[in-house]
C-alpha cells in the first residue's frame, strides 16, 4: 500500500499562529504522485478526560460554555496536559480543579487522536473511581456547573443527541461497557 508517511515529503513548514492552547502551521507537502499540496496543521500538547464515577451509577459531569460551538455543552471533566506532565497526573489535577474530587483509582479507558485530519492532539481517557471530596480551584476563565448524571441516563442522552461531545461519548460508552464486563481497561 502506498500513500504512507514515507511517500509524503514535507517541503516547508511555516508557523502562522502561536496561541495559548494551539500552534497553527502551513505545510507544503509533496504527495506520493509528485504533486504539491498545502496542508494546515494544528499542534496541540495533548489532553485528558475523566469519567468520575461516584458509585456504580452516577457520573460527575460539567456544563460549560464552549465558544467554538457558541453554546453550553454537557461533558466530562477534561483539560490540556501541561509541559512535562504525565497524562494520569493531568487527569488527577483536572478532576480536583473542575469538580472537586480526588480519585483513589484511575483506570485508563483509551487514548486516541481527536481530529487527525488537521491536528496532532492525542487524547487520554480515564475512569476515576473511589472519589473523595477535595477543594480545587478552576481556571479563571472557566465557569463550570457540576452536574451528577445517572450512567444509564447519560448513555441514553448520547443516543438522543443531548451529549454531543466526542470525549464524553467515548468515555461514558467505554465506562458502561467496562462496568458490564463487556470490555477491559486499555492496555498500553
């Protein structure tokens, strides 16, 4: 099969934006058939999402305004990985900051590329269990409403389109499968 990485040559790469969360590049690439193309690429440090499970039935979620979609989204707690931070450490930090819980156990559910057509963001999903309250402080620009949702209701909300956030859909679905014994934790 052709068209793999060895068949694409990066001719030039120019950074056109350096933001708080992402960097944007314009890459000129030589394609396997010799033609040239210009591709946009978003560089992202990676992120985590956590499905905090209060018991076998209740998931702690957050409702927050997401500017890109111009509306409120119900989603699992999540955040950007800081420089030199391990994903599981980021997950523990974000859980405290966003919903005020510490997890006694973190189970890796998945890792995936969010949108590999234009971004290198690698996303790590965890199930947080054995939760205990801990005072945390959210980011100054985050205004979160903490919401408890029954796991089965959350699964139903996914199928009805009430939960539309990809990380939340994947995390809640994998949590449901794991608790029913239909899958195992992610293996690195």
